[in-house]
C-alpha cells in the first residue's frame, strides 16, 4: 500500500499504513493538544510524515487512552522520530496514550546547539531560515478538541508542522557535525525520557541551586 499525500486515520494507524511507516528509517511526528499542561489538557491529534512527504493525521477522541499501532510505531527502536520540542510531545503521548517514544531527534534542541547566532528557535523561524518557507501559524491556537470535525485550515496547519521537519533535521545534523556538537546533541536526546518523567511528576527546577 502506498500512502496518499495526506490522509486522516481516526483513533489509530491502520495495519497497512503502520507497515509502511515501519519501513522508514526516520519519520516526523507532532501533536496538537487542548493546551500546554498534559495533566489538564488532553491530546487531540497526532501527525506523522514519512521521507516522501506523505502525512497521516490521527485524531484522538476524548477519553481515548490507547492507540496500539501508533504505540508500536513510536516505540520501534529502528525508526528515528523527529519532533520539534520533543519534551512536550513525549509527555503528552505518554500521559494520554501510554506511549514511551524511542529513538528521538528534537529539532529545537538541535537548533539551540547549532544555531547559536540567534535566539529564535521556534519551528516557524527554523523552517523559514533553513527551508525558505514561511509557515502559516494562524490555526495554532484553535480548538483541537472536536477531533471528528477539524477544519481544512487546522489540518493544513497540522500537516505543515511535520512536512518540513525531516529536511530541517538533515540540515541541523550537518551543522552540528560541522561545529563538533553532534555527540552532545545525541546525549541531550537520550536525556529526554528522564525529563519527561520529571515533568509528569511536576518537578520543576530540579537542577537549580
């Protein structure tokens, strides 16, 4: 089965689509939620994109606490998952669906380590510089809770949040290696599961004096 350029898969990945994603060495992942606090604000949408630029959006229903095929994909150790600000997405996926994402690359961490000439590390800024594409963020702060009836603007926004991540990842990897910070970036990615655990337990400033 070949994925379409964009498709919606309610509640979970279909078996055939899962099989296609598991063939990839790397995929892009993002989430949309009702807010920024995982204990309060539920997960509403998960977006995936493969190296061919094919996107799958997975609406998550209110009260849903499992997505077995999505879990299988995101916990697969042989597939790199690229997020922007992975710390938040990993917390939301773990709290809402019990998914412990494995093998993570965070483009926000990579940007902060590589692009030290700027303090602008949001996805829009990174994509604008590295891909010369200006993302439309007008749907960012919108109601994602009506999973079965998302607007075309919302779905386009969600797709664009993952569509450029893999190209951005490659450019940031080149910069990190050039500046001899690639190994440090990998160490930072490996710390993310521990940071997510601390976040979900609501520890703050644990490493401060």
